[in-house]
């Protein structure tokens, strides 16, 4: 019956595990697809934003190129500056991201500002973009880090070009300022969630624009972040997932390095938010599967319960039978073993000796018998008391048992302080080895005994041995061993005496 129950349980487990495994596989596969979709969406956004940023820089560079050509051709006098101012005003509506255009003389003085009257004494010779063009003869446009505009006090990004005089020497700088706020208006139209972020930075990790806007991030260097330190080292486009060191939010990052400009566009989406739809789907699948598993389990439980009821009576009968067998075995063990020492008792000894004599006859092998008497044990009891005597018997039983190595050898309590050892297939010399080992073990342990002339517990051992062909009965072997024991005691105790029989 139990086998049938186990089979039912096994079947239910297989069904449950299979259903749960399939569901888990489906859920994890859908999670991977959701992450792939998020990464693809992020890469598409980086492509669009990178194209947008490159377009703005390209437009600004073309505008600057036209202004530089006019300045180098027509000069930077007041009339020329006024004409350029009118030209800039006409082109300003074409670039909504542009905050203004400023022309600087070679000493940093403001020659023109498109978004406000030129302040008296305004000078930008300390700005990084001005210093770059003054010290670098390159005619390429320069994208500067975010700065606060001295005209509008807003955060702006500068794109600037150098212009030279007719001798080819540095004559000044023309700079387009792009408002960070204008950038963020477009970035803010993209749904990146509560934990999402969009960033535009230099390839060295310096931040240009970040959405959502955080003033402390303006110009901050992120070269130590995983994207710049790990991923952009050997790839220009890719995705990554890690926890932000700024706010501790785990995000899915998509990044793209511009092929034409030293710019990197990054789109980060909060992983928890990105997987919200997947979690709902996973929860729904889990609820359905849980309901199916519960129903299957309930049916299986009812089936097992019905089978268990039929098995209950059989189990009780088997238990009762087993208890009876255990009781019989316990009684048998008690009948064959001494309760104090745990050694075989006289009954077990007699049966074993008779059995070994028959085996020695059958196989024509030798059989040895050791009779052991604990010396002066009555004196020990009188000196230390009977409880101590019982403890001494138990200790000596353990010590002497350790000298019996073979499975078929038997150490038994023969009676009182007398012990006996049956050694099958053993001659006189082998029995003497065992007896000496016992004497040495007791001497080494040295159990104190004030009433003994030796000062510790000792034994006397008589050994009898005969070939199986000459064994007639256990009585004769016992008598010879007992006689040998008597001689050992008479000759001083704490010794062995072996009697040999002629064969």
C-alpha cells in the first residue's frame, strides 16, 4: 500500500515540478525578451538623440563658419559688427536651441551679443573656450563644458571658432551659446520613467547635459563610471546594467559614441520600472499555476488520504508484530548477556562452547579455553564496597574485551568474579599471547586495590587447549582449564598457567 502511495506522490511531484518548471522557463524567457526590448528601445533613443545633438553642433558650426569668414574678410569694425548683428537676428529663429551669439575681440572684450546689449567693460578672456582658441591655432570648432552665461545667468554650452586677422594671427572668437534648458525641453518629451535619465557628455566623461536636470552634475566628470571605464574602452555602442553610484538605483543603460564628434549619448531606464509589465505578467502566470497546483494537490491529498485509511490497520498490525519481535529479541539478548558487565553470560558461554567443540571435531582444528579469576576480589568488595566492586567488574570487562580481537572469540562472565574466554582455532601458544595481553593491559591500567599484595587489580589465568580429534566433551576442557587456573592461583596469582594435553 505504501508503494502505491509513493507512486501517487511521485506522480504528483512530477506533474507539479513539470508545471512549475515550464512556468518558470516561460517567465524567465519573457523577462529576457522584456530586457532585450528595453535595450533596443534605449539604443534607438541614443541614435535619435545622437543625431539630434550632431545636427545642432553641425548647424552651429556652419553658422560660426559664415561669421568667421565675414569677420576675416570684412574686418571687425563697428559697421561690420552691426551688419553681423542684423544677420544673426535673422538667423536666430532657425535655431531654437541657440541662446545667443557673441563675438569677442582678441583681448576678450565683447564686440557683440545677440541676446542683449553689449555690457560696458564685459570681458571673457578667462573663459576656457577663449583660452583654448587663443592658445591653439586650430580653426576647428570647440565644444566647451557647461558654464553660466554672464549675459543671462543660465547654464549654457558654448560652440566656438577662432578668427584671425589679415596676418593670420589671433583676432578673436565667435561663440554660439546653446541653452541647457532648451536641450532639456526635447529630452523631457521622452518618457524614461521616474528613475530614468538621459545624458550627453564628452568622450572623456565630462557631463554636458543631463535630464532630469541636476545642477551639481554640470561639468562633472564621470570617467570612473562603468560605462566609460569598462564598456566604452572597446566598443562605441552597447548596453549595460549596473547600480548607479549617485543614487543607488539599478538601471539599464544604452550608450552610443558619436562617430564624428567627441560626444557620448546615454539613456538609462530604471530596471524596476522597465520590468513592471513583466512582473505583472509573471504574477498572473504564477497565480494561475499556483491555482492549478493547489487543485492537483487537493485531489492527490484526497486520494492519498483514502489509501492511507486502508493502510492504517495494516500498519498497526505490523507495528504490533514488530513490537512483539523486538520484545522477544530483547528478552533473548537479556537471556544471553550479563546485565552488569554486558559480557556473554553462563548460558551463552555453555552454548557457544558446545558449538565450538562440534566445529573443532568437524574441522579437526584446535580449541583453547581461558579460565580467568579476579585476584582478591572479595577483599576489594570489603575494602571499597559492593558498588565499587560492580564498577570494577565493568571496567575490567571493558579492558579484557579489548584484548579479544577476532569475531568468533568469546569473553563471558562465568560466575561471580570468574570469567572465561573461548578461542576457536587457537593453540596453546596463541592462547598464551591473549592471556599475556590481558595481564599487560591490567598492569598498564593499574586499577588501585589496597587489599592486594600487588597494589592493583590482577587476574589469574588458566589455559587449556586440545585438538578437535581429542575433544570428547566441554566438561573435560573446562576441568583442565579450571585445574590450570588453580595452579596459577597457587603459584602466586597475577599470572597464567597453560596445561598441555598429549595428543
